[in-house]
């Protein structure tokens, strides 16, 4: 994941910071408890395409 891109992207639901999860290849927002998939190197920043995550993830 490009670090410059990661610095400017925010969660579309909460506006919170995103963290890259290399194991699942997704961007995680701990504020909204959503994980956005990255498909072919492109972050899919749609709330309806994100998966809900638990606080432990």
C-alpha cells in the first residue's frame, strides 16, 4: 500500500484514520469498525463493500 495514499485517505463513514492490514489486504478504520478491501491495488472505499470487524481485530 502506498504510504502517501494512506495518509490522505479517510474512512467515508467516520472520517477516521485508516490503517493498512497486510494480512487481509484491506484498510481498517477502528472508529467505525469497518475494513475496506483492496482489489488489484485499488482501495474500495464504499461503505456497503466494507466488512464489519470486531474490536479485537
